[in-house]
C-alpha cells in the first residue's frame, strides 16, 4: 500500500512538472544538465535496489542514501575529525 501511495505522489509531481514546463519553458534545464540529474537519480535507485537485494534494512538503506547526498567536503571533514580523534587518543596514552 505504501508503494502505491508513493507512486501516486511521483505521478502527481510528474504531471505538475509537465504543466510547469509547458507554461514556463524558460525554466527548463539544459538537456546535458537534465541527463546528469537523471543519471544520478538512476544511480540512487540502483544503490537502493542493490542494498535491499543484499538484505539491508530500510533504516540502513535510508542512511546510505542520505550519505550519497552529502557533499565530498562533508566526508573529508568527517574523516579528518576521526583521524584527529585517533591521533589525540594515541597522544593521551603516552
């Protein structure tokens, strides 16, 4: 039932997007940019499919998708913080 509910929302968004594109064609993205967007969207769908196929729980898949949306700078800062924390722990033991 949830899947049907979500599908209805997706269909509504598609209809509204089509109406908006017809009324305001100047707001359309260039085709290369739109293709990049679709490729990223397909990659997210494949990621979710593969995770569920591997038996992952919904909460883990959601966390993974959220991480996919974060910029590379977020992951670099997080890795640096972890490395700094490990370095500090090593310094505390001596």
